[in-house]
């Protein structure tokens, strides 16, 4: 049987950059305006393409004014400059056109988490894939219990989304705690790795859903703490994995973890699906 190809999944669709912003020394955001409806689930990703340069998988972040679904007609990608494609994307001005495939993958279980408390734990650029959860939940605030976001960075200059963080902190029933490994004279928040913030966080393991994204060691220690020190059920701990995704549709095999592909089975996984590969005791 011949394969079928769909524009937007196998073939990039052209999209225009309508805004761009420097977030930190090596992180920038671009806002895209797809033609026609574009909806996504918080936690999904797109493949961004530049002809003659390459293609890269980037998590979807909500554009200003969006509720974490794409309903506003625009989407945002917050990107760290780490290679040829991201460096080329960073050089593009507003008005430039790039290729987009997606959305791909399994997102955060925001619908299933209704009625529960949420604990979100991010490190570095991991805040970007979790930011749609914050916007989604705050746009539907009555559907959720208490929301706690713990975010860690290496240095204060790496903090981005400062305006969003201020807005999230002002929301009812919402707590945002920040930590840095190396503080400067102006830092007024916690000093230490992000997982030390658990020392000042109260949570009810019976009604909490946890979502974490960031460096793999951070996610592993977060899972260990929630599982063994807070008594959370492993099936209510979710992690977003990052791998070298090149196709987005489970064909190339570059993103395989054990029997699963990050691009199609993830990038969001429940802990029991990945525990043994993250070396979390008990799996």
C-alpha cells in the first residue's frame, strides 16, 4: 500500500514570523501566524524547517494572549541557540517565512487533571513546554485546585518569561517559586537547585498531578522525591523527554527510548512508562 502524505505533517507548510523577542543571551522567541486554524495540546511540538539548512523539533509555547491551545491564531516557539538550524532561526527578522510541520506528539494530561492540584517542575528551557499548561489552567481556573510552579535556572540572567511569571504569581491559588544555582547581588529568590524548593512546598499526594520538564537528572530527582518522599502514585507523575527527533512521525528511530518513540508515544510520558530508563528505583 502506498504511503499517503499530508501537508503539515509530512510536508512543511509556510508560516510567517510576525514577532520575535530576545529572552536571554542564548534564548529567543518567535511568534508564528499559520494560515487557517491551528490547534495544539499543551506539551506538543512542531518541526521548524529552513530550506538548505535543516529542520528542528521545538516545543510549542503559547503566543501572547493565547490560552494554551492555539485559539488566538498564533503560536510561539521559545528556542535555545545550540546548532546550525537554531542559529539560522535566531537570525531571521519578523516577516520571514519558514516551514512548519505539526503539531506532533502526546501532550500534558491537562484534561485528565481537572479537579486536582498541580505541581509543575521545570529547569532552564523546560519552562517553555510547561508554559501552555499554566495558560490553559489559568484560563479555566475554576476547573483545577492549587497550582504550584517550581522553576530552576543556573544563573539569574537565564530567567525568561519574567512578565508571564509576574502574571502567574498574581493569579488566585497559584504559587511560583524560583531558584538559581548561582545567585548575584540582585537575586531575591531561592538559591540552590530547583528540587530543594520541595522543602517549602506542601502537597497532598492523593489529589496532586505532577508535571516536570528540564534536564534529565533534574526530572529523575523530581520523580524520586515525589515517589519516595511524598508518596505520590507513579501514574500521576509526568515527564517530557527530549531526544534527537528528525521525522516527528516515528519513522527514523532517532528518538527511541526502549520500545517507545519520543515523537509519537511522547514527548510526555507517565513515570511507569520511563522509570527504568531514567534509573528511578522501583521500576
